């Protein structure tokens, strides 16, 4: 059992220096082998936008790992490490029940392979902040670093994956939540096969409110707060303020039921929504579409990379590096917003990563010469830390 469970280290900032080793851990969690191909499953929030991932086994051996795929809606991610080999944890064929004894294994506060014991407080728990899947509620001690770790029943059978815990102002409350292993296997298997899960797209922002449901006299409902332009919701005639009380001739049993349906839906699937509009009940047919591809802006905001430490907030677009904001040493040497970084020390750079690689090669008192395109002109400006620039100014 223990050989199949790992601690996960994640580095989200750019590495310092030219060393390929994972030298700084911004966050971490737990994971476990879940199939015969030695894939490792964990929570998507453990991985985030990781730049480097490492796994650590029970003997404290460290292996590099890569992200196969992740699904933020269900908070599940799959990793692969070619050097790490361990047996698969067997899935439990039975169902968990309230009052059953359980134990969880994980890496709370990065301690590694710690066991906590408790009971199941509830099954099929709906959490408004995570509406796409049901949860198993447990009272075992779960802390930061446990996320992604396995949950077992008293027979040692795998029944879930620890995902989150409830804490009020940081105090320990004995309430934590795990995804069922059935959902974990279903989502993870699709991620391995498809790399990205394609679901039906409605194109509406929705608010779950028990108070609103009670006011309307329904057990559960979902308020549509915004409609995306040119979306299936817009085309079907749905409006902001519409309240969904059911779909496909069934009323909602809890606020997450419609979200769980969407989690399993497919593009081009047609659904019949029952809504309340202006206190009148009506039905609307909606043909789901495909989620539009969002073009994510590539910046170094919050990465704590070397360029940010030197005072540069950068945007990468169309093989160009543009300065969004300059401060500190970068502002001191004259680098301004809207400048385009073209070269560093006569080496052409087209990405933020390429720029940082060259900056990381600088020694403590060494400066770099950065070629800047500003309007129609070209500038050559020095860049380095305070000590390096002071020495540069004194020599010139």
C-alpha cells in the first residue's frame, strides 16, 4: 500500500539558476498509483500551473514527473513518472456508508506518508463551491498537503481521494471531503485517453441559492446570473434572471444536480430545461455546444521569476515580449511599459522563459545588456541586481 502513495512537490515559480533540480516548492500535496500503466492521480489544485513537478516515495527518493492532463471542474489531475514504478492500489467494489471507519494517507504540511483515522460522516454530500461531483464527508484529520491522497475503508480497500477540508478561521473542525474512487477513475481514465474532457457547453453563469429555492417553494434551483453572447443559452432564449428548477422532466433534488448533469454531458446534446421567469413556469429546449477555446494571456505576474524580481512584469504574445510594468531596477535603468524586449546579450529571445534563462545565467555582480524596441527606435539598456548596476555605474 505505502509504496504506491507519493508526496508531490510543485514549483510554480521560475527556478533560480541553471540547475534542473526542483530547488523550491511553492506548494504540494499527495497522490497514488491508480492503474497498471503507473499513472499517478491527484487533485488539479495541487498541480495548478506548475513549472516543475516531483514525486517522493516512502523511502524519500525523488523522481521528476510530468502532467498528463487535468480537469479543473472536477479537480482531478493525472501525472506520469517514467522512473517511478509501484503497484496499483485496488479499487473497492463495494459502497461506502455513513458510520463506516476509514483512514487516509497523505503528506500533511509536507511531512510525507502520515495516517489519520476517522469515520464517514455522510455520503453523496453536495458542496456549493464544488458542484460538479458528490463528496464523501469524513472526520479524519486532514490538513494542507493531504489533498490528492487515498482514502481507505477498514478492510484496506480504496474508496476515495481526499480533496478538501472545512476550516473556520484556520481552526481544526474535523470535517473533510473526499471524491469517490468511482468518479476519480472515470475522470482520470478519460484524461489519459483524451487529454482533455470535452463537455456540453451551455454558456451561462449560474448561482446556487438554497434561500431562493425556499422562497420559490422548490427543493432546489439554480439562478442564471449572466448569459454569454452567441452561446447555446442565448440562442435558446434563456435570460439573466431565469431560475432553473428542473431538466428533462425532473425537478432538481439539490443545487448541484444540474451541474453534475453538465459534467457528464456532450456537445450537441439537447436538454429540456424547466425554468421560472417572471413568476411563470415554462420549458426551454437547449442544444448544448462546444466550449469556446479561450486564448490565455501569457504573463509572469505572480511567478516570482528572475525578471519579476528585477522589476519587470511581462506579456508574451506572437513571439514578442512586451513590458506591461517596470519598477525597481528595471525602471531605474530606463525600461518603460510598452517596450518590446528583442535580445539579451546579443541572444534573440521570443518568450518570457527564454529571457529568464539568460538572466539566470548571470553571476552575482554581472549585468546583461537588453535590446529594447521602443516606437520606431532601438535601445540598449543594462539590467541586473542593485549590486551589479552600482558597480557598472561606478566603472562608467
